[in-house]
C-alpha cells in the first residue's frame, strides 16, 4: 500500500514537471488532419508537385535527420536559447510534429513529398523520395539542383533565404542557407542523397554560421564515436549469445516470439505508408534486423540468468503456465507501482535537463510514431529488461565485477545510458544509473515478473497517456499501450485473491535448463558417491611390529571404484586388499561396498588368498550387474613369521623392492565377477628387513602427460630402486610427487591408489635410516 501511494506521488510530480517544461506535454489540442492537408497541398502546388492520392498523416517526436543521418543530435533551440527554449518551442508548436506525406509526380518522376509541420501548420522540414530509387530522376544535374532548391523553399515557407553554400558531408551534397528575417536566428540544412535522388531539408534554430561550423565538425570518426557505446554493447551480447549457443545453454523460444511481435508492430506504419514494393523493402529490412537483434538480446539475457542462478524459477514462469496466484499477483502489483514511479522519475529528469543550457531531450519523453521501422515500445521494454538481467548476471558471474559494491547497478546504468534520450553524455549516464538502480532493486526484491512489468510501464504508460490526450491522432497506440499498461494491475488484483495452490506444481522449463538441472543432480550424486567411497576407505593405517604400511587414494573428476582395506583374521595375521571396481556411479559404489563386505565375511584364519578370491568371485558373479567386474590383489601378512602370500585377480602386478633389486610378481589372471571360469593361485613373497611391496591401481600407470605418454610400469620400477631405503610414508609421498610431475596440470583420467608395505630393519638400523632421511630432506 505504501509502495503504491509513493509511486502515485512520484508519478504526479513527474507529470507536473513535464507539464511545465516539456513542449510535447505543454502543447494543446492538435488540429485535424484536414488542416494539414490544405497546407500540404498548397506547398506542393507552389513547388510544382502534382499530388496523386490521399495524403497520410502521423505524429513524429523527432526530426528525420536526427534518426537517419545524425546530423542533428537534438533541437538546437536548447543550445541557442537555453532554458527559455522550452517556452519558445511550445509557442511555435514544435513538439510533437505532424508528418504529412503524399504520393506525387514532379518533373517527370514519381515519388513521395513529405512535410514535417509544427502544430501551428508551419513547415519545419521537407523531403522528396523517388518512388523507384533505381530509376534516377531528374536526368541532369541542373534538374537535381532545381528540385533541391524547391525543397528548401518549402521548408523556408516564404521567408527569404541567404545565398546557400554547398559542401560535401560523408559523400552527400549538403547546403546551408540562413533565414535572416527569423527571430531567433534560424537556418536551413539540406542534404541531397546523390545515389538515390532523395532530398531532405530541415529548419533549425541556429544561425547559418553556427550550422556550417556544426557540419564542418562532422566526421566519420565522430559518428562512430556516438554509435560506439551501442555497438560495443551489441557486440558483447552477440558474443554471449554465441557462447551460450555453443555450450547448448540457449533457449530461443521467448526471443523468437518477442522478435516476431516486435517485427509485426514495426510493420504497421511501414505497410500503411508504402505504395510500392520498393518503398517497402528498405524499412522492412530495417525492422527485420532490429527484431532479430532484439531476439538475440532477450534470448542471451534470459538464458544467461537461467544458467547462472541454480533452480531459477520466477513468477513469470507461472504466468506462462497460466497459473495466476498470489505470488505472481504480488510481483505484478509491485512491478506496476515501480513502473509508475519510474515514469515520474523519467519525466522529472527530462524536465530538469531543459533548465541546463546546451542540454536537451533528443527524442522527447515519448517516441513518435509509436510503431515504426525504427522501433516500438516493446523493443525498448525488452532492451531495458535484458540490460538489467545482463548486469545482474555479470555481477554474479564475473570475479572482477563481484568485488565492486553495487557493480550490477553501475553496469546497468552504463548500458542504459546510450538509450536515454539526452544530448549530454554525463547527464545521460547519471539518469541511466538512477533508472538502473530502480529496476535492479525491483528484480532483487520482487523477481523477473516485477522487473518486466516495471520496464514495460516505464515505456508504455507515457505513450498511453499521450495517446489519450491526442486520441484522434493516436487511437491504435492509445488502445494497445493503454491495455498493456492496465493489464498487470488488473491481473494482480485478480490473482491476489486466489489461493496459493494455484501456483503449485511443476512448470515447463526450457530444455537446456532441464538438462542443467539433471547435470547438477548427477554432479551432486557423484560428489556424494565420492564421499561415500572415501568413507569406505580405512581412516588410519594399521600399526604392526616390524612393518610399516602407507596408503593413499586420489579420486579423479568423478566417483570411481578404487579401494583398499586392512582386515585382521583373528589369528594375528593382516590381510591387505587393493582393488578397482569397473565403471563409475551407483553400480560402482554398490560393487565397492559388496567387495568390502565380502572380504570381511570370507577372510578366515585357515584360508589362503586364492581361496578367498575364488569365493568372492562366485559371490559377485551371482549378484553383480552385467559388465561389472572388480580387479583385486589380496596379500596375507604373517608378522610373527615375517611371511607374505599374495594372490591376484586381474589387478596390476605387485612390485617388490629389496636389496636384490625391483621385480614384478607375474600373476596373470581375470578380474572378479562376470566372464569365464578362472583359477587363482597363491605366490609367496620372501620378506627380509628393508623389503618393500607396492600395490598400485592402473590409474597410476595409465595416467598420460601433456603428450599422451603414460606414466608406465618402468618409471615406477626405476623410482622404487631409490625409494626402497626410505620409510613407507616417505616412499608413498615420493611416488605421488613423481606421478604429479608427470601428469602436470592435466586431470587424471582415473582414480589412482597406491599401498606401500615395508618390513623395517633392526632398531639400530632403523634409527640410522631416519637420520639419513632427515639429512636428505
């Protein structure tokens, strides 16, 4: 309630400021089209143009050269007259303008004569466009000059012109002529497009000398500098779009619908004003390009936020699923209130800017015509919403941006600044920061629906109010924009009374979002499996008289099946198991647990390792899944007798390092589980002080370096020749250090597990070995 009351107050203050300072809000009733039809017919007759067909009329907020050539960036009256320009423009009726056009024939060529009238019926601009730009008329240069002068005479409207001076601007013929009788000083700027025979003349509030200086300062570099901010933003958005497309994190449905609607709205005036297909092609291609760009912008922004925020679901998704409930209703009402306040803020900013000399609105508070090839309110809504989403995501994803407080507001303000219709860049940036802060807060507090509604009302509500003021001229925009502005409030009031159960239940999400959720779920489960696997490993090494044991298992990027365990048989002997369960995920974890459980139940004092492996094989074969097998090496250590017996089931061969050298215990066999019948055998390992036995998984030997060369068995044998004199812990550390040096920055393809068993020397010799190790370190 408080938000709604404050919004209405801010909105009212903005409207009051606009009614005092902005010409388009100060203007009275606009004369009927018949008034301007008579003016157009009279000017055409004076210029020698034979009108064919009925004239067409519409309101326009800016001059042609502002949009098409950027030769005039804003109304020069604000530069010439300062704060008093608002009063003068209102008296002259220059805001908005009436765009009158009619098909006609002139000096043997057919085309369209368009005149931009003030609300008093005074021409402020004129344009001639040939019907067929490829059929060049007039045929001679002298005829072209006469036509150009006739167009300038229309804009001068009976006032005497100073002798015009011809120059070339960006490859186009340009003329400047002063109007000495006008007060304040005015002049004409005329541009002739030599390639198409289009002629445009504008009446501006500047002396001829000032106009010439302005034109002389225009360069390709200056125009590029003005359009560069928008170009840079569009380029970054396109790069983001391509990145999301390549990573398959892009949803095009909403963007495509938005582009189609935008194109359809833009084509309303294009189809209405085009007499031939040639006149239709150019604006249609422009509207199509803008619609495609809009679709790319929205798709990139929405997809980025969905892939950035885990589990992102907004009330907008509920509305798309036709679930209007209290949550969506609150977002609609909040967005309506914020958007209403934003309209007041925007009007206040534009109004206050007219009090600063040299600063002026470029297009006015309402862009007219509402639907044109240059854009529509829907385009501005999508741009504002997308910019906010991009700024919020950048603040969350980019490390540099995250460190800056309020970075999302700063980014959105800078990106919004080129879309603020003010001639002063610093003031446009300040206005962008204010508008961006309001919209970012709307998104953070109330979600995407509130943001979209607030951005929508900030554009459509002024158009709807202007349309109601001049309903005879703006019937269609008033109806469409009025309906769009009222709809969120009406839906919010309906939904707030509905039960919350309406919004419960799943909604259809984009395919890539469902895929990401599945990937995140699998990642969570794999992480859980990895923790379970580590939990199945022993937490501490056994302490044995005369022996040292060290073990370590390094998991790869996902849960694997490496295992090791130490089991006492109750008769003073320790059994050491090291194995690898094939595969990853659930089946691997289950087989891992079954293997450990089987070992614990099958190991008994009167059994040999080969017998235990044979029994375990039969157990796993009976309950294991297809294609699941386990390699396992099982060593029984009798510490009292200093005897070891080992049996192997498809695991890499054990390595034994002693004073006689390093050797492998050749024990070919098949893994446990599926496959043909097999027989396991026992091999005794002679132990003496200093003997070291190493059991390693295939992850150690198969890990490649940057060139794809595996670590291999030979490298470990060479290292063990030097490591046999060290303790088991030290040997284990050195083995993994050497392995990591080989792998480098690459992620290992498989789990890597190493178990080291060493028979220590006499007490005196062990003390000497420790001293030797300390000196080496």
